[in-house]
């Protein structure tokens, strides 16, 4: 579910608690709350008591940049923020934001994005679970370690019942409400297997289910929607059709975009976005990527840096500066104020230990934990040295069970689970 800013209980009267910021919330879900307790809350309810040390840790994670002194930033940047507030950012404005390099103006950009996040979706950091169930792929994308011609992969496939049981444990034992099922383009999982998989998960679990299974027919996606799938994670990867064709032999960008538009019409919640740092990619391309995410109505804009992978044509590609990722997050937040912007594993791989904190401060508001069983996870090598969070502290802080937790999620997603 969601991680929120910790507050202290100031007073308790009947079934309501007054918190340190003055708001009043129900105590119905908490056992024996007391004045002075540190708590987490959401949607008008206390959801968890935490220690003061945990409160300090969460506050450090979610604290914001101080608001920049407007007298020290350019008039153009001020006017760009004003245009964003009116919902009127143009491509030239986005390119300008992506080209910023003065520290004071970067601070101003990240601070503005974070204010927009807080204004529109509060201090909620949402938690998703990821299960990678097959690293077989029939495609030969130049950047991807799962590509067909990489003969050094240790290939695996999880069985249908095995995947269902993993999801059962993730949802019913650990409390996850949103799962992404991801694989290469592996047609061993035909329509019947995928339908059985989705139905089997939905029979055992009350969960919002994203599918990230690549290029399938629209008929397949319709069938999976009827079976109970809720969303698709299906990146367009670049808005530049020539660059797309170079990186994806035999593939055409228009077909991918047509699929995304058709999936949205089917009722899928859309997660899509670009790869940042592709050879030959320009700032113009990145600005177009952001505008395309908006046009496609992406509920969850999903972006990540290119990370070189061994045994691929782009094995020697350069890794981009992490600040460009933060600028992309902030620019997306200005363009799409209510979007759910995840901190992706690839971001954390190049950004290091503090990258999640920096991304939240720049406007991101969700995180995806890899829940693939250990024996398979190490073989899902889309790129090298993939980040893995062993501790998953947020599980303790942000996941809770019960009908109310589902009601909150359904209210946000505008869909029954």
C-alpha cells in the first residue's frame, strides 16, 4: 500500500485521535493507541504504531528540499513553474528544464516537483511487488541481457502453479496489494497458460495485477483482461521511431503505440515510459517521451536509465549522470501532477544507496520491490549488477491488511479489485 509521513498522537477522544499537525483520524484499526505514540496514517485512519527511531528514519527518507530563493533563479525558470501550474508546459519548457545544471536551479526544480506531489497526492509512497517469472525472450533488442542471441543466460521458467503460489504468499501473507508479473517475450506461455495464470491468481488473491509480458496480440490482451488482469507495464522505450527501429530489429514503434492505445480502450491501467541514455538520444527525444507519456494517459510513467549489459551490442554504452534521471522525474511531475512515478530498480542500480531518497524529493511517489524467488532472481539479467533491496523495511511500515486497505486502493485506482 502506502508509506506516509509519521505524526504523533496529541490527544484521544472517543474513537478519534488528534495528531501533531492538528488533523483528526479514526483509531479503529489500532490496538491501544496512547498519547505520544508515533503513528502512520492514511485516508482518515491510523494504520500503524512505530518507534521514534522508525519515525526519524521515515522522515529522513521523505524530507524535502528547502524552497529555493526565487531571487537567485532565472526569470525563465520562474515563468516555467508558472506555466506548469497552469497545466501549460510546452516542449521547449521541458527541454529547458532537462538542460538545467546550476545547483540552485536544480534544487528549485526538485523542490517545485515535490511541492506539486505533496499538493496532489500528499505524502504517500506506494509499494508494488515485482515477480519475474521467465527470462526466455524471442526478441533481440540491442540493450537487453535477455535478448535471444545471448547464449550465456541461465534460462528459467516458473510453472503456472508455482507463480500462483508465490503471488498467494506475497498478497495473503505479506500484505501486498499490487503485483507486476514480468517476463521476456516468452510464447511458451500461450493464451491458455496465461489465462489460467491470471484466473488462478485472482481466485486466490485480492490484488491489482499488472502484466509485463511484451508484444502479444490484442486478442490475447482482451482475453487476459476478461480473466482479471488490471494493468499493463508496456514501455514504448523511445518516442523516436528511427531510434526505436535501430534498437529493436524487426519492430516498429507505431505498432507498439497502437497496442498501448488499444489496451487503454480495453480498460487496462497503463504504465509506460522510456529508457533514458540510449545512444543517439537527444534532449528533444526526452521531451517528446514525456509528452507521449502524457498523451497515452500513463497512470504510472515508468522510466529507467540504460545500463549496459554483457553480451549485447550496447555492452560498452556509457551510463548517464544520475541528475538527468532526477530531472526527468521532476519534469514528469510538473507535466503530470497526479501520476504515480516509481523509483525503478535501474535508477537505484546507478544511483546508489541514497537514490531512492533523492528520487522521492524530486517528485517520485512509489517504489517497486523485487519479490522473485531467489533461485530465479539472480538469472533475470536485463542489465548487469541489478540492485536488490534485501531489507524491504517499507513492508513493515507500509503494508497492512483488511477491507479498508483495499477500499483505499480502489478509491485511488478507480477500479474494483
